C-alpha cells in the first residue's frame, strides 16, 4: 500500500489528517489516485448523509456593495457594473417560486450594506417569506459582515443559516485580496458573532490564485474544521476582467481548476464527514458538468438560481458565469436532467 492510499484509509477511518497529509492529497497528479480520493469522499458522504442532493434556491437580491475586494466583480469601485436592488415584492415572488418548486430552503445573497434601512428591510422581508411559505422555507442569508445586533435581529426574524466566506485563513494573504481597510480580524469576529447569534454557520475559501500554495489550502481546510462550520461554499478563483486581480492574474487552465476544486471538496468531506458542502456555480463555469463532478467528489448541496433573468447579468462576481440567460424554470429543468 502506497502512502497516498494509507492517507485515504486513515481519513476514512478517523477523519483526521495533518497538514502534510492534506498537501499530499491535493498535490497528487496521478488521475487514478485522484479518482480514489473522489471515490473515498463520496463513500463518506453516502455513509453520513446519503444519496441525496439538497436544493437551495438562490435569490440574488442586489449588487450594491460597500466593500472593494480586489477579486470581486461587484466591488464598490467597479463602475462598469450596472447596479440593482430588488424590491421586497420581487424577492417575495422569487421566494414563492422556490417554495412552489419544493426547494427546501432559499439563499438571499447580495452585497454588503450596513445601513439601518437595509437591515430593517431584510428583517421584514425574512418575516414575510416565512409567512408566505407557511414557515416551510428555510432561509440562508449571505449579506456580508454585520454587527452582532443585526445578526440577532435577522435570526429572530426567521433566518437560521448564514454564509460568510473567510476566503483565506491567512491574514497576510487576506491583505493581498482586500484593501487596507478590509480587516481580517473583523471578518473573523463576524463569524464568531454569527455563532453567538444562533445561526448555523457557513463559510468558505477561495483557492487557485497566484501566490497561494497547497500548504495555504491545507491550512484553510483545517481552519474550517477548527471553526466547526455547518456548511461550506467554496470554489476556485475565477477571473473578473474589471477587477485589480483579474487584470494581472495569470491565465488559468479550466480543467486543472476543476480538478483542484473537486480535490478540495473531497478532502473537506473526509475531515468533516457530516457537514453540508455546496457544489458551486463556479465549477459549472469551468465545465458544463462541473457541479455534477463536485457532487461525485463529496458535495451534497446545489443552489439553483431563481432570480429573474433581467437581473442575473448584473450579478457577475466573475466572468462567464453560467445561467445568466435562462429563467428559473429552465434552470430547474436543466438541473433535473443533469441529476438523473
């Protein structure tokens, strides 16, 4: 038995891997061995979660954001982006559609806004979604860093999951991805505040960008385990041409990035066997069946977009985002076909 197989067996039995062992799995280039990694992770998923895919309807509620992250297409200083904010009636209509589609929950995702007007708007909207769905729809929010008081208000209104990606657990790398006034300590504190407010905690990391090593990625995965997150949405870095990072980043190989994305999912599943892991849209941007490959590598959640088509092209976190020209019905139909 070679070292790679010994590491997989250890992970299968104990769900404990060291930095060095994770690096070994991520760095492996032999596709027969890599496939064993995926198969092991999928086996762990089937054992702990079963052969099911959770669908969470994604509603992109707006692309106005106070943040200026160097990699993001809706960053504050990207003046080429046409800004929009959904009305409450538009959000409720999308939520009702997701409910009729029998999605178990929805995700309200948007830029970071910290005004009282916005906070109260989200609070009231969450209450109305719970009412219209007869309290059946679960609600996940992904609306950036907020105060503990805000998180408590939104939790009390009926949102019980929150996704806030750390992006990287390394403060030095964090400073390369963000302007000086975007503090790693504040992002970390927001994660702690979410847990204190009562939320099921979701986070995630970005990987595959210039200057990042397998060692960095391994520490990021172990950070998620130490934080004891309930769900993870992560993916390879994908370029947006109108961002500082996008303008200077080296050319990516989509196939390599997809394999790396699936490796990261697989290793996370091995060390955190019973959490929810999303197979994200960015994998679909790398290959038409990218999300399906993510599922076979250990992911168990897909977030089909239920937003109106006319707003989708304005919510471009990265270039070539798939599904921007298909409505919610078409998105659901395509998803059903791919999961057969």
